[in-house]
């Protein structure tokens, strides 16, 4: 006879487990009867009545098996000894608690990695290509040797900074090259500001010579469509380049006085055109004599 044939039927095992469960729920009955071997028969009789009251017929040998199983602590869960396998199993069971946090952390890391890759790594990898493209665009836009020379100088400065590991200087050179192209693409008429309540000129006393005066005429760039543009202008007092829609160009005193007299005559400057800037050129062609030095604030 094989081992399978010796095993009790499944329904008897389930009944025996139920008997054990019933005995555990009646702890006082168990304590009284199991401690007295002579009263084991009374315990079995009570169990018969309990199940009979529920309409369940349980054979005596199953009741006896249940009592024996309770004594031997059968059908009782015993936690496994501590081990790596048991720890991993517990982690898996509790995955609902920590899983969301871990998943969120993983997602955050992926987002950070993606942002770093697309915003830092990829642009840096493509930086030489951006330099060459900006240089080609500036060269194509320039119509004078001066514009082309400046584009070449900015490209050389960017490459030198890049080879020296100075990313900040390389980026500044690239930005300057893009600004150069924007300047070359612009075309406008440089007009003297002549509106009620606005100045058309200013003068300054230079720090280097307190007995002298520097004279300036205020101008603005007007596009072909009549819109006032913004252009990069170097402020001679600070040495900084600023994008402005109005600035003051230094002129001789006699030019300043002539334009001032023209405005004082009837409040209107008759000839407002100071110069014209053609597309492809770096600077305007001035109709009125000027040093080209400028102020952006007054």
C-alpha cells in the first residue's frame, strides 16, 4: 500500500481542523477536560453535542484526532526561522506599503536623468555644431568684411574657450554670434527723437575733465513698418552692451546747438534722420557727424 492510501480523506482532515478550532474558541472547556485524562470521554461527548447542535455528524475518531492535534499543536502556524528568504518574502508581502514610495523615487530619478540628458548632456554634445551653424548664418547675413571678420573672431573665441574647458565663455561667444546675426539682419532709419515732453539731446560733464562738456543727440531706430526696434548699444560710461530702443549719440557742440535751435524754433525738428542701417551692415551710415560713442541712460 502506498503513502497516499494511508492518508485520511481530506474531509476528515478538514473536520479535525474544525474540531481544533472549536476547542480553541472554548479555552475554558479545554483547560478543564484536557488536564484530567479520566474526563477525556466527557470532552468527546461534549464535542459530539456541539456539532450535533449544528446539524453536523462527526465520527468519534475524528473528534479524538482533533483533541490529539490540539495537544500536539498541530494545525498551528509556526513562523519560519529568520533567514534571507523569509526577509525577502516579508518585503514582497509588504510591497503595497513601500512599493509606491520606491516607484515614486524611481520615477523622480528617471525624470531628473531625462531632464539632465536633454537640457545639459545633449546641448553640450551638440555645442560644436551650434557654433558652426551660428557662424555660417552670420557669414551669410554679413555684407561687409567687418561683419565677416567679427563672425570669424567670435567663432575662434568660442572654440578656444571650449578647448580650454571654459563652458561659460564658450556659451557667451555663441550668444554673441547669435546677437551678431540678429544685428546684421536688422534694417532701420535712425531718427532724432522729437516728441512733446521728450528730450532730443543731453549733455554731460565728464569725470576726467570737469571743465568740459560732452554733447549727445537722442535717437531711436524705426523699422520699415514704422515700429521702433531694439538694438544692442555699448554704453560708453559703463562699457556694457544693452538692448535699447533709444540711446544718445555724442556729437560736436555746434551740431548739438544747431539741432537744439531747430527744435526751439517751432517745437519740431525738420530733418529728423540721423542715419540709416542697411541689412547686412554692423552699424548705421550716419548723415550727421558723430563719434559713435553712446549713452543708454541719462
